[in-house]
């Protein structure tokens, strides 16, 4: 780009400044997908996929409709350049430190977890015990894995202290630039410490420590988005103490990823006409593809329009049929956990939600 394109007030400079401000405020997150590809989320917008092979490209409307025609880079591409390639960003006016920046680490800590890592429990049960409000939570081990992945196993530590009769937990992270430790503290709580049963007391002590770690991690951004999930009242089985339907995560709370390009060809080969769904044993036509599934029966009735390289016969089967075999269960699990439907697939959300419903029930 020429110097004029980066002049203050120019269309490119405006996009660059918006990207820098969004990164500084923590509103925009950049996640590496693979070599030369990134995912950018801007609040509840996106995710958008950015690639460089070798020219920059983005799936956002601003780039496809305007920037690509005018030779500009959208704010999502600029966010990648400022975060991942600060030395190559022509608009970066201040010196950038080597290695990851604090802002980049915080963005990665805040990233959503896989749907398979999110568990649900009832927060409130109706008086007739027929409905319950579902709240999401993550396991302490997933928090530890996130810390290992983002800051490194030798760059975080946990400390527990007793204050006013309560156990408080601190999570310390080593600053990537000055090497000093930064701490954030919170209080965890799991009932049972006043029980006469030694096993219950021990479970309460361990549970309180784990809960304190998760709460301290929230202060660093880990799993904080779970507190912003919409409330979900679902049918409740009081006898089994479980939800009758699996809660659904909104699209913005499910991380996008490279997906199953190596395994699935339903999306990669979108130009190939899909074969007709298999008919029933009596020769009748299969049931019509349902809408967004809300129950297990509805999820099982969804016809899979994706296929696998090693199992092309999966295409055209219902999810119920797939779940009846180990190979089919593995296939559905990968759809639920790894596959991200593109905008050109009208049944993408139906397939994703059906797979998540079925896998959540088997956990």
C-alpha cells in the first residue's frame, strides 16, 4: 500500500484504527486456525475467516463488497496484522515487543471452549419440578489445559490462602514482557465442609479449591463468556435429575475451527450434487428434513447430508442410524465438536445442533 492510503482519515487508516481500538478494548479476538489462516471475532459478530495465500482475504461483507474492489484491507485483516505480524503492519506506529503481547494472551484466554467441554446443571427448578433453568460451566481441568496452551505450563501458578475462615484462591500469570507475576484472587465454595462424614469433608475441600481456580480464571477472562449466555428453561426429569433436552449454545459461543476438511466432503465438494436420501425399506420416500432439533427424537430424525471419505454411505443416513455404530458415533462426534458450517449450507445449523444434542446425551 502507498503512504497516501495510510494517511490519517483515509479509508484504510480508519479501518486500521478501528482494529487497534477493538483489540485494545478486548472486543476483537484473533485465533490462529492453521498456517496462513486465522479466525476473527468482533463482539457478537463473526466469526470471519482471514487467509493469506499470498494476498490477504476476509469473509466479512466489508472486504468482499468494498475492500477487495478498492485494494483495501478490512479491520479484521488489520487485527490479524497488528496481532500476529506487528512488524509487517505498515500502520503500526509504536514499537512492538517480541513474542506474544498481553493483549493477545488475554484474547486467547477469553476464547470460547468447544461445546463438548461445556457442561450444564440446573440453577433453578420450577415448583412442579417439570422445568429447570440450565447454567453452563467448565471443568477445572479444562481451565488448566487452556492456561497451558495459552501462557505455557511454566508461566502460571495457583496459591490458596485462608482469610476470615474462607479459602481464597489466587491465579498468577507471568507477564510476557517484564517476566513479573500478576495475581488475581477469588473465593470458591462447595458445600459439605461441615458434614460429619470425612469423605464429604474431603470432597468439599477439593471442590472449593477447584471452584476457586475457576473463579480466579474468570477474572483473567477464561470462561467469562459463559456468564453472558441466554437463560434456557428446559424440561426437567426429576427422577433422573437431568434435562430432557440438551441445552443449545448460541453460535457466538462455539469456536470456529479448521473443521473436517480432510474428513468431510459435504462442504468441501459443495459443487458436487448431493445424492438423494435413502428411501425406506418399503420404498417410501424418507421423512422431510426437520427444522432446528430441540429433542433427542428430532435430532435422531435429521438426515445427514455430509459424508466421510472412508464412509461415503454415511451421507443420506439419519443421525439415529449413525449413532447405532461406533464409526457413526465417531463421525457425529466430530461434527458436534469440530465442524463449522459455512453460510452457503442451509442445513448446516440443523446438522450441528443435532450432533451436539446426541453427543451431549452420551457424555
